[in-house]
C-alpha cells in the first residue's frame, strides 16, 4: 500500500504534467499550442499525422485512473480531483463555484468528502497496480 505522502507527491506530479497552465503560450505569438490542437482536432498537422509516444510515466498512470473515474460512477470524484489539484491557488469558495458551473453543486463538506474518497480510490488502485 502506498502511503499518503507518496500519493500526494504523485497527485502533485500529475497536476504539474496535466494541469492547464503548462502548455499555454508556447506557439506562435498570439496563438497558443492548445488553440492549435483544438483547431486541428487534437494534433498538429504534418504529412505523417500525430503518432503518440507511449511513455507511461507515473503522471500518465494517475491520468489513466482519473479518466476511468470520469467515465463511471465516480465522475464527480474526478472533477473534484482535477479542480483541487489543477487549480491549487484558488479559494474553496471559487472551487465550489466552478463545481456548480460544471453541473455539480455541492457543499464545502461534500467537496472534502468526495476529495477524500477520490484519494482513497486512487491510493488503492495505485497500490494494486504496484503489487501486480
């Protein structure tokens, strides 16, 4: 079983790797890479097309688990995780507003309960993956 400190480290690494601000303003002036990816439906055009490079970093493992949560009964848990880790510098009230805007209204207590449940799920899933 991985401990809480290791889980927290993995989640912060995941947020650094997959959080929104990392890839902004790296394209042409006045146009960022994310807009280019949106315009070309997920890849930058070339004669070959986009071929993903499988890396399988620890952040990729967390992202795969969170995506799995998004598609199932734990979609609220995935949204709370993303909100909490991708936006670490905003207040809890702002997070609750964002959750409400995304169609997931909840109280402060519910937010923290769902966050704790999501972390417990990830801790168990990552521990099982390590044991396998």
